[in-house]
């Protein structure tokens, strides 16, 4: 990443020393990686990190990968087929609702084909639009609509 973006720092927004104002002023890009989406949602909720995500979407650049992208959507419950919801106490079924659609990552991952199919079926039973992204795709959004894809 440093090759393309210059200085890169890994930050942990769950640490007591985390400074949201420093993040907003000192950084131009916020990259949120993947992992268990239910852990991620809980950490974001407990540490009020959605404010930072919204700030970077509206004012700078936000990049989400895997769960870091899917968390922006309306509903995350169908992703229980990919991530263990039971591993997270008081896990939420809702995404951050920053975008007005649902996001299903890893769509072309053959190792996850069965889980993807189950998650897709659950997502398609809702009234919200579903955006599937494969391992090489990305999405550009202004928070309301998709302004770029792949």
C-alpha cells in the first residue's frame, strides 16, 4: 500500500488512545479491512466509529474490503452464512445503512460458493437492492448511489 499511497499506518479504533480528530486531520484515506462482520459491526457501534467512516465517505476517501465494505449496507444478517454470528455476544443483524443497498462480497470465491448461495438467497428475499462484488471488484459510492463499479 505504501507504494501507491505513501505513508501507511495501521490504527486500532478500539484502543483507548485512538483519537478521532487526529484521524480526520492527519489522514486522507480510511481503509477498513475484513474479518468477521459481526465483530466489526459491534466494535464500530461500541466505539462510535461510524462517524469516522461517514466523514471519510463525505470528505476524503473510504475503502472497505470484504466485511469492511459489506458493513456499509442495510442488512448484514445474511452474512451469517459466511461469518459466525454466534461468536459475537449481542450481535446486530443490521449494517450501518450508510448506503441504501446490501453488499455481498466474495461472489466469485469457489471455496465459499455454498455459503454465498445461501447468503444471496437471504439477501434477495429483502426489498433492498443487492450488489455482489467479486474478489477483484470495488465500488465507488457517494453514500447514496453507486457512482463507479469495478
